[in-house]
C-alpha cells in the first residue's frame, strides 16, 4: 500500500463522503474513487459501503483507518526528524483575527504532541492582509478566512461559519431574528485600507461597494459600530460586548476558515500542520 493511497482512504473515511474528501485532497472525485477501489482490491475486502448519502466504514475499513492513521503519523514523524536534522526546525504560522478560536487551541495542543521540539512562531496580523503575511513571505502557513486571491497558493478548508451583521444593541434591526443584505444598503459599513485584497474586501462588503470608516483590526471594527453606528459583518459565535448585537444574514454565503500555504512548498512540517489542523477543526 502506498502512503498516498492511505492518505486518500483516511480522507474519505473521515469525511464519509467522496466529494468532500476530494475537495479536501484538492483532486477530482473519479481518480479518488479509482484509488479506493484499487486499495480494496489490494486488501481483498470491502472497506466502504457507498450510498447516495455518502459512505460508511465496514469492519475491515474501521481497522484499516486506525492502522493507516498510525502509519501516516509515523511517516510524518520520520519526515519531520529528517527535516530537523537538515536544519528545518521552525514553522512560522500567521493567524488572522480571533486567536481564542477553540480550533486554534486544539491545533496548537495536537501539533505540540506530534512535533515536540519544533519551534512554532506565530505572527498575528490585521484584517488588511487575509494571507497573514504569506504572500509577502513572512510566514510558512496561515490560518485565516476565505475568500481572497489565491494565485500561487494552496488552500485547505477547515470549517464554515455562518455570518451576521454587527449592530449597536439599541439599533431597531438588532431585534430581528434575521436580515437580508438588501436591508442594509443605506447603512455605512466599515472598510479595509486601500490596497487590501479586492476579493476579501468585496466579501466583507456583502458583494457591492460601500462607504464608511477604514479599520484594520477586529477591535477597530467594534469601536466603529459603538461610536458611529457603522455596521459590518462578522462570523457568528463570537462573544461581543453587551452594547453590540449580531443578527444572522440569511442570504450571505458562510465564511470559510482555511489553512493556506505557498503552492509547491514541500516542507513536511507544513503538510503535517495541515493534516492536524483538518482533524482539529472537524471536531
């Protein structure tokens, strides 16, 4: 069995869906299906039961999943030790926004367990750079939110979060259970600095040009709402001051938490980071 095929199998077994697994692996579904069928032929047993709703693991598949995870983990450790011997002992991670996200905490703990001795350096970035310094060569990998321009980058989706509009608590719209973007067209929205990624800016502007004060950090966004009655978008589930409220937007596409790194970067520390992050954020 090739390690690559085992990685394919683990992705399908964890996602329980060929389409989602293919997206996670950044490949099309037909070659993934062929690889799993070949693996079943090599094993001599059915590993997955396929249905229109997805897949389920057989008893043999459950055993292979456990063993494959252990084998891949060991393979990653081997690569990391070899890289460390060659002097690759530091990984610089860019993080956008709220570092209290429980996914970040789980990832940090899991990565430390898998790679003790690796020096993790964290670069906290503001909202004007969704790549967290990656495009500028300041970090090896970034934990951020999509969408943004991805030319030359590889992106792995980790989680999706619904989005709402942040309002003053005394705003009449704050009492609503849900809102449409069109209901906010006459409001002032906070803006990111000139030169900010246009795809990123457009998403947080609800897909159309807006006017309002320029902000760089989450705190500046919140203060703009408190002081000026400005509005802006934010993922649901974040704690806000009592003076603010967030109302879900029913026609806004969700925000994707992603790991992103430079296309073609073969640093094994990055690959291991991405796999551990995928597991940490899917809990």
